[in-house]
């Protein structure tokens, strides 16, 4: 259990860093990122719909009928901090807690159900409790459900050809993709922005620092490189700019940025 709660603690710290900021959904909604042509890309449910789907009660005191014994076996899911978490309770008495995108970080052990509570590895300080269609885990501060969380953001396809100057303007990162998992930059306490004008770009954020670079203009985007790395920028069908950076011997780091407007509409400090 110590390893399990070390993992949960790490993600709790990530969640705490983002607690004072907006949620990823609020970030995208407030920036009014361009919608896809078919108008059906990454639609975000309203609060009522999300509540109804999750099964959480309107009133925390609302009572549910407890599930029958044995109905708790199987897979349970929740979003924990910046990542999705799964808990599998198997009929043979074994359990697995995992972050799907990090198989090596999974934890296994034994579970048992006593007096309406579920105990992992016999730890009576952090029980789980069936709560209607949910599984409450107070020690982790989450409710698990049978519904696997939808991806935070699903990138659209990139456009093969771009009109001249379409990438000009001020862009701000909303999402970051690491090892195939998409996170909100706020959840990771990350930041990146850039201003593009023709074949030059002004970069901002801790990854690049504040610098101006010359760009190679390609048919399907823009590119620049430095010692041991290359950056490619392209436009997606949903209006986001995809910035992919590959370093020698490392995997790709991908940012998804929304267009915050042309430079003359961007407020600077002191204005």
C-alpha cells in the first residue's frame, strides 16, 4: 500500500498545483478556440449532463441502495489529478490499481469486502465504500465509476496544405501530449506561447525560453531546428496549432495551441 499511496500522493500534488486555475474545459471554452468544420469536434458536456452520466447525487446526502455483495468486482475508473486511474477488483481476491498510460506504475495486491467496505491489503485506514453506482475512495478524494473517462482532448487531423500567413498571430498552449497521454498544461503547471509572423516566431515559456527564431516555411506548416532538436508546426482541422518537438534519442513532445488573436489585439503587461 505504501507504493500505491506514493503514486496517489504524486498526482495529488499535481492536482493541488492546478486547484487555483481553471479546468481544462473552462480554458478551452473561454478562449473560444475555432470549431471544426463539421461542428462536432470535442464537444464538452454541460455540468448537469456530466453529473447525470457520472451518477453522483445532486445532494451529497441523497441515499442510494447499496449494491449486492459481489457486484463490486470488475473495473472502476476515475480521473485523478492530471491522469486517468483504473481499479480492477477481481473475483479471486486480487486487485490492480493502474494509470493506463503508465503500466509500469501499476500496483497489485489483495482485497476483501467486510461490513460494506472494501479494504486493499487489509489497510483499514483507507477503505473504499460502494455508493450506488459509484465507489467512494475518501483517502484518495475520488469517486470511481464503471464509465471509463473520455479523453481530455482528441486532436484533429492536420491540414495537408496551408494558405500563406494562416499561422500568423498569437498562440497559447492549452494541452500537452506526453507518451500518448494528453494533459491540460495548467494541470502540469506548464506554459508555452508564441507569436508567428511570416517566417519568424517569438517563443515564450520554460521549454524554449524567450527567443526569436527564423522559420522554414513548408507546404503544410512551419519548422525550425536547433542543436539536437527539431520543431514542426502545423494547423489542425479543429483550429488548433500542433507544435511537435523531437529531440535526439527522445520521444516527441507535442503541444496544442489555440489562436489568441493577432499581435495588435494581445495585451502586454502594464496595459
